[in-house]
């Protein structure tokens, strides 16, 4: 069980937060580099998603099957899903770029980057959250499209595969990744703190 200074940064049991531990144990330059790489990956992927969703949202779809929803309702929900996905993906990209820019401005100033990571630790993961929401909306919109384009049999095969995929991803994220995060936290805690000098 974490006590003292370490307890402040461990987060929940399944998803411990390690940004500040990285800064304290490995130094501000390492923290700055990891944060920038993290935001770069999210910005690139969410930007790719935004481009794809923009094309899909501006494409006229003609339903070939009645499916489970009325054609008008399906069209409205389908359009709303992809337009919302576009909004969330663009928000994720913009947010990641802003965080990257701030970190790039403060780093490698040890005091400033540590203060920024501390003050914004709740928002550092926000671009990833927004990107996940965009992907979820894309999957929902695609499910509606399959219902109207390929018939009920294909619809249920697709839904079954979606459920299986999401279940496996959640299992990996909660069980495997959570275990790896906790082990990494323990390794970081066992390391001595670096001396932080005011700059």
C-alpha cells in the first residue's frame, strides 16, 4: 500500500497514474519526451479518424434493406453518429496539439514541466478519451449502416464480432495493461527521487 508522497500519484488500483512518478524518478526530460510522444500518437490517429469520418459523413447512403429501423430514423441516427464522431475526433486532435505545444514550451525546464504535469494531470488523458468516444460512435454508425445495406444475417454477425472485439479489448486493458501499469509503478517507486532544482 502506498504511503506518503507516493500515495498522491498512484491513482486507482487498476489504472495507476505514473506521469509524476516518471518526472520524479527519471527526470523532467524523460517526462517531457514521453508526454510529447503520447500526444503525438493520439493527434495523428484522431486526425486520421477525423478525415475518414468527414468523407463518410458527406456520402449519400441508399439503404437496400428495411432492417430493424425505419429508413428515416436510421439515416438521422447514422448521420448524427458520424457527425458527432467527427466533432470528437477533431476535439481530440486539437486538445493533443495544445498539450504538446505547452509541454514543448515548458520543457526541458524541470520545474515548469513538472508543475504543468501536476496541474493538468486530469486533462493529459482527455485527447485519448475523446478519440475513444469518436471510435465508439463510428462503430455505432457502421452497425446501423450494416443493418440497412446487408440484411439481418450480416447485421448479427457484425454485432457478434463487435461484442467479441470489445470484450477482448476491455479484458486486455483492465487485466493485462492494468497489471503492467501496477508493476511499472512499483519499479518507479523503488527508484530514488531525482533532485529537482528550481529554474
